[in-house]
C-alpha cells in the first residue's frame, strides 16, 4: 500500500475537519471510504484503496454491503480492514432502519439513568454497553460491547470505535453493570477512561458520560468530574452543563424506583 508522508497526514487532517464542520454528506464517495479507512489503517495513504473499492463494488453502499470474502479480494484489503468495513455496514443499516420516533432522547443524566436502569433488568452483569448518540443526544445505536468489566481492552475499544464511526455518532455513553449492590469506579476504570475518551475524540465524537450501575443505583463519572474532555468549545461546554442539569447535586448515587421502569428492547439495537 502507498507510503505515508506529511502530505497525506495533512490530507487526513483536512478531511477530518471537513467532517466535523459539515458532516459526511459533504464528502465525495471516495472521501467517505478514505475517512472510514483512516481509523483502521493509521499510517498509510488509502486514497488508491478507496478508489479500488469503488471500482469493485460501484458505490459506498456496495462496499458496505459486500461480504467478507469479497472484500479481501480487493488489493490492499486485509482481514482486519474487511471485518471493519463489514461491521460498519451492519451498524449503519441498523441505524438507518430507525424512525425519528424511535431515536430515544437521552439529553440529560436523569433520562440516561432511567433508560439504563430499565435496560439493566434484561442484562446479566457484569457487562458493558455502549450507547451511540447523535448531535441532539438521541439514541442511534446500542450494543453490549463486553461480557465483563474488562471494557478497556484493545479489541473491545476497537469494536466500540467501529460502532461510533459506522453510525456517525457525535457522542457516546458507556454503561458498566457491575452486578453488586453499590456501584463505584475501580482503578481499572479510571486507568482506561482517558484512552477511551481519546479514541472517541479521534473519531470526531465525544464521551458524554460513564455510568457504573449496581443493584441499588448508579454512579455518574461525569458528575464526579472523572470524564476527560477534549472539546472546550462553547457548544460542548453548554451541552455538558445541560446534561448534568437536574441531576442530584449532593450525592452521585441515584436510586432507581418502580416508576423508573420502562418497556425495554433487546440489548443489541434500540
């Protein structure tokens, strides 16, 4: 594959800035594929590869609907890249199937806690679930990314990043169900939190909150000031403030009550 140099690095930066300012709709088809491939092929020029994929499958949709065996036949596409494109296509289709009414609004901490509490009654802890949200903090996609509390391992983070990229999520929330009475962060959580937040930022998304949920309630690391932030624009600051508005100011533990119960959906999906 083509060698990486400063010109290509500048191209990547310009493309990422274009996505932040105008979204994926502002990109040409080959640029969309380039942008996706940047996150799985970090140090190589992928322009020619993007064009080869379009020549083989006809469109971005064709690439994302292709089977694994078909993708690896394209020069420059290895097993990891093929699996990444396959996962992106699956998540994009799941997101596209939703109507506006199905995009659950999760605009503040209390609404997320109620949603997470209802979801937790269908889960077998310990496990971790990632919520992908759009610019208005409406749910795009949800998936259990880890069947344990070891959510910070490279393979798990890579899968979480795939979901964010494929859905075009602008925010993510991580829900950690601990399977014990009182929820609290462990050293493992705090050690891996910055890496997770940095990965979301690199994908033009932002970690809004990390909630740890136990049988008695939930702990918001956003409320505790433990969530690293990388975007300090006025809009981002205001969104974070609005997210915490109305949440308990004295205690970070919020206890669930019977009226918080909702009819839930499958764990994977919406």
